[in-house]
C-alpha cells in the first residue's frame, strides 16, 4: 500500500447489506448490515455503522452499533462510540470515548474469524466467490465509492495514513522481537 486509504465510502454514501473490500477502507458515510473486511477499517467521526464488523485493524472515530471483531487490534478514539461487544487481541479505548458492551481479548485470529462467521454467516473477503451477487455488489459499491477526497475530508485520510504507518512500525517491531 502507498500509505493512503484505498477505498472510501463518502458522507453521501448510505449502504445497506454486506460490505467487503480487499484494501484499506475509510467510512465517512452510513453502513447498515455487515462489514467483512481483511485489512484496516476506519470509521471516521462522520461515519455511522449499524453492523457487525470484522477487519484486521479497526479504528473507530464515529459511531458503531454492533459487535466489533478484529484479528489484530481495535482502537476506539476519544470521539468514537461503540454499542456492542469487542473481540480482539489488542484493544485501546481512549478517554472520552463510549463503549457499551463486553470486551474479550483473544489472540487466536482463527477463533475471532469463526466467532464472526457464526454470528453473521459471512466469511472473509478471500472467501467471496466471483459471480456471487452478494459479494460482487458490495465490492462494486466500495470500488465505486473510492474517489478523490474532498479537501474537507483530507484530514481523515491523513489520520488513516498515519495509522497505517503506525501499524507497519508495530509489525516491524514484532518481527524484530520474534527473531
């Protein structure tokens, strides 16, 4: 990745159904249903999600009404709000944020994927089959929403870029520790 968010759901986007994307995703609009994602997912302060969500890393600056599953980490920012349970190996809840639900720290990514699949019936992005209208339409919506960021939304893109850089630094540090 080049250090910036690959797909963006804009403020004017209002999506109902299953959303998947193979690249990092920034949500500025509204999503209702399920988000099954394998990369970095950022819910911008203007974003509103009524869905169970899964991603490798999840950064919540807006509102989430649903359960949150991350195979690496979840961070609820000071302006973020979650009404649902959180399951991830690493969880950070900033002062000023809101969390109404249970927290479970689990390091087994396969178990996290299984729990998400059991609850939602949805697999991962890599489980989607070409020609499957459920996943094809969601991927098309995400791809269609990826466009030039308006100047008012560039701060969110810069924040997502900084989080990506932080994630890469964390991964490098883990690699060094493991060797």
